[in-house]
C-alpha cells in the first residue's frame, strides 16, 4: 500500500510529449511505463526491438506504452522510427529525476560490465544487429519497467543487470481482461 501512496504524485508530475500525465493516461488504459537506458546502449535498442514486436498485441488488449528516456525531446524520434514504433508517447528526463523517484539507481561496475553483461552485449549488439552507439544520456543509469493502472503501480521489473531482459508479457498479464 505504501508504494501506491508515494507514487501517485510522481505519476501526476510526469508529462508526456502529448501533454498528458501518466496518472491521467493510466485511467484511460493500463500503461507499460518503460524507463530506457541511453539510446546508444545495445540493451536499450534490444528493448525497443522487443517492445515494437509486442506493441500491436498490447494495444489490442488495452495496454499502452509510455517510454521515459534521458535525451532531449527530439532525439528519440530517430530511434523509435528505426524500430518501427509509430507515434510513441514518451517523457524526456535528461536529469534522470523520474528514474530516481522510481528507485532506479546508478549501476555498479558489475551491473554494467560484468561477464554476463558482456556475453549478452555481444548477443544483442552483434548477433541480433542492435549495435552500440554514442552515449545519449547517463551511461550509468539503470532501467526499469512498471505497469500502471488507475494511478497504481500493479507490477514492476527492476533490472539487476543492464542486460536483464524483462518478461513484458508477465508484466502486462495482471491488467489484461479476457
């Protein structure tokens, strides 16, 4: 219950590129609130690839995506376009204030560069073709994903390693009505 009380003001403060709050959006539909790493990160690109594939199904089930990124308001369009995410709704947070308010901290060396991260990095960047690009944001910032419905966080995935791959289907399953 405590989490519901403390996050409500945060959700109201978060304004998207469509000038609506996450709080407001979450009353219209369930929201998959995705805090991305910097756009040069292969795991950020992998997340965009994964979410682009799932977006039509989720929207058909009444779940919308809102992305939080660390760049300016113009930069994300090229990345969303590259991964065929049409008309994305997003929040620009270059100072990582919302990341911090959601408990997403800075990664330690092992979370960013450990052996498991390096192996997954090779898989994502080389084998899956996501590549690596320049830092566009804080390279130490950890990502996370939250499922928000009616102003309440119903489910969450907090990355332990930057290479963690969330089970998005599990996250949205709590809000899908059959």
